C-alpha cells in the first residue's frame, strides 16, 4: 500500500488539478490546507517546499529511489504523478509529446490569461478603491475567448485534448475552462468544448477532486488585508 502524499492545497483551479489527478490515479493523499487569503503561502515552512509562495505543492515520501521529494508548480506535479504511475501521460511517445504540448499550452496560456480575466472582471472592481479597468477587462476576456476557440478546434473529432485517452493535459485545462461563465465567455460557437467540459464534469474523480475542501472557498468580497496578501498590494 503506497504511503500518503502530503498535498498543500487550497480550493482553486490550480489546486483542483492535483486533487483530480490524485483521484483519477487512486493515490492516497493527506490534505494540508494553505489558506492563501490568510497568507499561509508565506509561512517559512511552506516556502521550504514551494519557494515561489504558491500552492499547490506536494511531498511524496516515496519519491525517486524510494526517497522523499517535494515538488511545487501544478504542471510539474502532474508530470511527476504521470511518470510515477505510468498513467495519464499518453500510451506512446507521440502521445506523450501531444500531452506535453497541451499541458504547456495551459500553463503558459489558459491559466495566466483566465486568471487575469477573472481578476479584472471580478476582484478588481470590488477593491477599495474600485479598479474597474475596461482596457484590462477587454484585453484578457478577448484573449481567453481566442484560447477557447483554439481548444474547441483541437477537440473536434477527439474525445480528449491529446487524442482518445484522458491525460494530465485535460486535467490541467478543465479546472480553468469550466469557469468560462465567470470569464464572460460563450460556448454557443464552441460545441466541442462544451461537450468536453460536460463529459469531464461527470467523471467521479473530477467531481470528487473539485469538492475537496469546497467549504473553505468563499464567494464573499475580500477584505483589504486579504486583497493585500493575495494580490501583493503595498499601500502607503
């Protein structure tokens, strides 16, 4: 029986990537919540594991050669878990290249752009003073729409992003793309993306992974102190 992997986590799209992967792989894990609104990501002990002060991160007591290893960055964690288990990385070398391409596409495109869209459309207008910035809103909303168009075309004739198999690329993209409404997007002209989102949302591991610590996620506006910690704001 494998030992529990320590998962440093908060219920956000990047956190969901890892809980979903662990559930799909059937790997046991022990949850260690990192409340990013309270500033837990700056705790010195956490920074030893995740020096970029971002979650998720993991500590696997059964790493390479049986020795413990800590890993930060959600994409690196997904790649590690795929290599560790021989699953979700693609059955052939060509497939693995396709998976890596679309994983990097998420890490460099969908994640940052959707995150910025969400920030400027939801959080910035609620700040004190409000930061309602039409240029930034339009910039990121438009780029997210472009990326989802790319994804819709890639999914045409494919069950999953890299082919006919579920992979870490799907697991990386879905937590961000499923929040398309908050990013002010439309699926009316993206039928394959809509089909893919629905199919993954019905998988038990996706349901269970997204539900981890869901009670800790609040939709209430952030207070000033939380805004400052979360967004790195320095006030005079």
